[in-house]
């Protein structure tokens, strides 16, 4: 009876501990009762010296409107229960831990948790509808947590993997683990970090924000005063404002605007809207961006930049001081962002131009041109109004070095007008544009302008001036005559100019060809000092380079993926013998050429071309470029400005390195990998700590070494073009761990050599590579057997002469710490068995060991628990009417295995036995070599573990064998303990 009751008592304890059937604990309800447990009530606040739950399964209920304040640490047990609702509050002057409560016992449908120190919630599947306030918040360790409420901490907030927070999160340092989801705004005093596959739907504000790769999504505005780092394949749907923006390769996207001090865009990264450079940027440029995206600036997927909008300071009007009723004047209005007008206001707007009263829209570039038509002669003052500015409008006469002009225009009744058939032309075009000069005057009777001269000759002085750039070395030519004092085609424009005698026709017009051998905006001015002459007149036009030419520097070789190489692009005019346009690249906003890669070998979409302009001198632009891939490419040079040269829509003809009549030349290349990296076989379990680390160990000749080799560029990216016929054979070299030469054996060659190829020596053939990666499985075999255990450092090098700069793993940069050349431990190995004897008909156990050679002797390889011993590999001597059944361990354990020999009948007999390590059905042991008949067996395919047997040394390495003798006892098994012999 006693035993039965004791068993029932134990069973009850077990059920109770497991949460099974047991009596329910006490329920402590905080809802207005004066005293609950050890807690007292004052107003609506209960004060407790400790958690009042004394029983292992007690429950706590806090009604809406009541606060329970515990003046010590609070920690709930697994079988405790907690119920809260409405505005209930549970607080602690220390730590508050509800993580131990099992999910079914946590019923929080409203309220607040307050912890003076750390609030903690555990790994169980738990859902709470409450706000959390703490010094630090440790929100779970598992993936079943949901918090419906805000989290506020003065210190750190740690959000568990796959936890869901439906509310705002505030703290000093906030860390959201991979897969976590936050639906609310995040404010961190120090930093915020989002793990991979995370989700945030709300604004993020922190000095430092780090969105780790990959596949995370943030929907909301990010404000990171110091820095924002966005990992690969992370999407931000909203605007960002930060100091330093770093977008890591690849495919990180900001679907919005970015306001930055500086930004780095990695491969295929994008900002879909505008990047606002807080330090300003030149029009059409992205000066604050290091663009490694592979998408050109101002292309559809490339970055678009503007200077961040700053307040409008004043307007600046540039004008000609002379005008005519018969010739409208052109004025340029600049919205200045500072007093010196070195930066423009980008907010746009509209101004009213005096004295005409016309409205002039100001674009976001801050610069607009307006045409002013004068209705009567006189002196008029220009002005701009309609926008609030800090300072008054200033003026500058065209050609002056600075503002300070009086804004007055003297308008005459007669004029020379100068017109061209377009706004811009190619320099030295085969057909020069015609400059039409007309002399007109205003006729009051007809209220129109009529010819001033008819069929007369006039001596007119023409001068030329440089507008953009503001200086030059070549003159404008009018009617073939250079417009400088010496009429020198190799000299610059000057103030003297050239006087030409022109004949005006019956309509008062004359047309002459206008030519310029350089690029840029130039102005031609006509001045006539003869009787009845009108005021001087001018015309400004743009000449663009006609085409580009491209060359590659001979010093580029050898070409290496990711290594900088040099190309020069020359802007040429359209003369029959084209010459460089030396003003190209000297514009106020420098024009430039860009390079585009044209895949040649192979022809695919792999690869990105990064480029920067090193210099532009005399129309010759030197570009430093990097091609991320291997193979060969051609280069195409075109104008960077998609709006044409100086915004005129004139595009110089592109240049290419492809001179092949069909197909492509592939003038740049062949690009080789910068280096190779290795990945070792993570599934290989046989290692050795003999040299201070877990070195993978293999036996000499063991075809089990597995190494993956990856071809990389200098930026450590994989060169996917390195494959098949576009890759080369790669050789492995064995080195000492310190990198010095080691020549004690050879690696096996690639398994992909056809049987007919008896000369191939490469470990990896070009055809072994796919998308830059190849895997070799083979062996390293010592030249002499046995050889002492040796550490091998493996190096991979292209099978090319040194003069052709073969790629090698020896070139792995010091900053690359993964994929370095592996070190392997190679040992000469053998399997060894002793001969044994025992009683007739009894089972005989034979110890089998696997050993390696130290250089002095053979010792047990107790680190080998991986070498497998297939069934059926044991051969035994064939004796008529007598058989021996062998049973062998399936694998070694710490270098040891056991072979069991079971005879069929009790008899006195000796029989050899051997382990077949080969691939055929016959073993090569000394016994088999002497013609002893033995049973057939299955080969173990472990021939590398054969060794020399002293009893048949002439045979070389043979299968291990020994002799089993049944019916003979070893001396130590005799039953006589002691025999006394008496000698007389």
C-alpha cells in the first residue's frame, strides 16, 4: 500500500511540474481591494515589496485604471498567469521580466509595462497589447513575439528575430534582428540597425542608420544626420536625409529623393528621384556622388543631382548696353543664392522684367533668358521684380568682368541685325553657316523697320570674343578672314579685329560664311564708323566638336579586371583634316566625353565600366576606367551631356575602338582575373590540430581533396565571364605554409581531360569554370613513399608564361581575409593488421589500424574516424571443406577498426587473410602474389593506403595481409599457472 501511494505522489508531482492536471493556484486581482497579497493600495496605485505570486501556478489580474508598482526585481514563472487590460500598469523599480510566462497564460489586452532597469520578454509565442517603458528593452529571443504598442527606452532596444512591433520605437541604440517587423516610427538617439529581411513601415530618425543586407524593406523617410548605410538588395521607399550615404553593391534602391553631403553608389544601386547635394553641384553633374552604379549620370537609371535649395539672395541681369527698335535684345537673368552669385537658387519662380512688364519663368537651374522687344528709341532701365530677395537686383554688361553696371540700355532707331540659320553648328562643318547682316531703320510712317542701306558697300569692323569658355586660342573667321589684328588663323581673337568691305543688296542685306575651328560659345561684333551708320551689333552662337576620336594607352597591358586603365578621347572639328578643339572641356560647366563598354568576347551583359576624368588638355580628355569583368571589350566614346554640347542638342559623332569590318575588335583586353580565391570543403570532417589549428588532413594519393576556385576582380567581385573558352587552364602549386617553394609531389589533373589526352597537366581546365567558379576534386601524391607528414599551402595560377602576367591566388590583397590560399595536411597512410592465433572453431578478432608516417616511424592516426571500410573487401585463404566468414567494422574510429574471422568448423588450420584496397576482385597481398588461392572480394577503392610488406618487398605497395591460425593457443593462454622443476 505504501509503495502504491508513493508512486501516486510522484506521478502528481510530475504532472504538476509539466503543467498538467493539478489544483489551480491563487488569483491576485488588483481592482480596488485595499490589500492584495503583500501589496497595499493608495488611490489607484498598489505598492508591493515583491511580486505577490507565492505559488508556482498563481495568477495576477490588473484591472484597467490601476497600477501595480513592485519595489524590487520582477520575474514570472512558466506557470504563472498575467492578465491586464485598458490602462492597467505593471511597474518595477528594478528589472521586469515576463518572458518566462507560457504564451497561453499571458493575456495582456491593454496597459503599460514600466521598468527602471531592463524589461524582458522571452522566446515563447507571446502577444501583448501594451506600451513598454524601460531603461533597456530586451524584446524576445525567438520568432513568436508580437507587441501591439509603443516601446520607449532611455538605453538600448533589442528586437528579436521575426518579432513584430505594431507601434513606435524610441531608444538610444535600437537593434532589430533579421526578419523583424516594425510598423511605426523609429527614433534612436545613437543608432538604428535593421537586420536582413526586415520590415519598417514608418519614419526612421537616428544619427547613424545601418540597413544590413539583404531583402529588407523600409517605407518611410530616413533622417540620419551622420551616416546612412544601405546593404545589397535593400529597398527604401521614401526620402532620405543624411550626411554620408553609402549604398553597398548590389541592387540597393532608394525610391525617393536623397539629400546628402556625399554619397557612394555601388554596383546597380539607384536613387530613383533627385540627389540634392548640400554642398552644391554643377548643373548636369553629380559632384557629391561617387558613382559606381554602372549607370551614367542623368541617364534613366543613373543619378540625377541638384544643389540643395538655399534662399534667394538677389537677381543678376546680364545685358548689352546698346539696343535697337529693329533688333530685339537678349538678357540673361540669374537667380543668385549668394552675394557673389557663385551659386544659383534652385527653387524656381517667375519674375516681372522692367521696362516691358513681361513675365519670365526662372527654372530650377536658376538661369533664364528673355527677349526684349523695344518699341521706341531712348534709354531704358532693366529690372526684375515679383520675388522676395534679400538684396536688390544687380546688372552686368556682356563682356564685363563683374557686376556694377547701371542696367541702362540705349535704344536706337536704326540697327545692324545679325542672324544665323540656327543656334549652334559643328566646328569647321563642310558647309559653313551663313551670317546674314542687315542694316535697318525704324520708319514711323509704316511703323516698321525698313532697309537702311541699298546696294552700297560699307567698311565694317568685326571683332570676336569668347563667351563659354571665356578665353581661347583660335579666331572666328568671317568670309574666310580671321577676326584679329594680324588676320592670323593661329592667333586668338582680340579687340582690334578685322575690317571687311561688304556689299549690301537691294534689301539691305549681305551674307558671309562664319567659321570657327574650335568649340564653345563665341560672339561676333560688328561696328561701323561710317556716315549714317547704326549702332554696333553682335551675335552669339555655339560651335560643337564634330566628332570624337579614341585611343588606348599602350601601357595598359596587362589588362586586369577591376584594374585602372587609360583611354584618351579627342574632340575634333569637322575639317577635311580634323584637328582637336582645344577649348573642349574648358567650359564654365566642363563638357566631357564618357565611355561605354561594348562586349566582344564574350558578348553578354556582364560587367560594369567605372570611369573618371583625369585631365582634359587642349581638347584631349584622359579617362581612367575600370572594367569589372574578364574577356575583351571595345569602347564607345560619346558626349556626357544628354542635352548636347552646351545644351544645344548637337552631339559629336561617337568614336569606337572597334575597327573590324564585321563583328568586333575587342581592342581593350584581354582582361584577366585579378586573383583567385579558394573555398574548402566544409563537409570534410577529418582534421588535425597537430600544428595549432584544425587543418584538413588527407592521405597521399587520396582523391578526396575538394577545392573551389573563384576568379575575382580587384574589388573582390566574381568575374562571371571567366568560363569555358573565355577562361584559361589553372595549375595548383604546393608551397610551404610561409609561401616558400615545396616540391615533394604533385596534384592530380582535372577529371575532365579525355582519356586520349595523356599530356594535360592542369588541375582546372578553362571548360571547368562556370560563371567564374570551378571545383576540383582530386589528390596530392608524394613523389616518394612514404614521406613524412607535410603541410601544403595551395596556390592557383593560370597556365601562362610569366611574361603574360598570369592571374594567381598569390595576388590576393591583404584586405581580403576570406578565400585565402588554404593549407592542407598530407600524410603517407597505410592500413596494418597483425597475425593472430586462437582455439579451433572459435571466433578470432583481428585489430585493424590506420597509420601515418611521421618521417621516422609509422604511428596510429587517432584523428581518423572518417575512412570507410565497405563490406566484402576481406579475402581469406581457400581451404577445402573449410571456410572463414569475415566481418569488418564499417569505418575506423580514432584510427582503429576490428576484423572478426569466424571459421565454419573446428579444425587446426592456418589461413591467410587480406583487405582488398584496390578496384578489382583480387587482392594484391603478398600471399596472393605467391599464388595462394584466396576468395574474391570487392575492392575498397583505397589503394592509396597500400604499403610495402617486408615479406614481399619486391612487389612494392601491396594490400595489407596477415595469417590466422586456429587450434593453437598463445603461450599466455595455457592453463598451467606454475610448474616447479627440480634440478639435481
